[in-house]
C-alpha cells in the first residue's frame, strides 16, 4: 500500500503533468517573454480560444500560470516557483548521473593503464 503523497509531491505531480503537453510548454515559453491574453496565446495555435483556456486551467491548477485583471483584458503570467521545484527535483538525478560518470571515467582510466583493448574485435559474418 502506498502512502498518501505529500503536498509537495502532489504539486510536483501537477507540474510534470502540465509540462507533459507540448501546447502547454509552448504557452509557458510565450509567457516567459511577458504577460499575454488568451487571444494572444491562442494566435500561434490551430485551436480555439476555449481549447487554449482549457490548457491554461491545467497550468493554473499546477500553479505555473496566474491571471490578472487589466481593465477588459485578463492577462496571464508565468509563475516560476513550481518550475524551480521541478528543477530541484531533477537536479538530484543529475548529481547521481555525474557520480556515475566520474566512476566510469575512473574505470576507463584504470583499463587504459592496464593496457586493456579499447574496442572489441569484430566478428566475421558467416556467409
């Protein structure tokens, strides 16, 4: 039986779920340039404004986007905190892989020093 996810784990799940869609990633990339309305966000896509609004709702639930009021316009803006949490989580694994590469480099140096062949000899194909 799995333990209930912590609020931080749940937020991370929402962040990665939101980032899984290329349209939502493109929306975030656009918002990284500055605030934009739904109409402005919909321009580069071959989809309706309601479809873009659905993507925005997913991004808002994940905390990646927030909306504001500017007279009649309701601009959306990027919220970076959930992305920072995702980067921190990924960073743990980068460190893991770097440690593996350090060990691999040491092994390769050891094999070179021992005079081990660098490549496997090619096997002849049977006709």
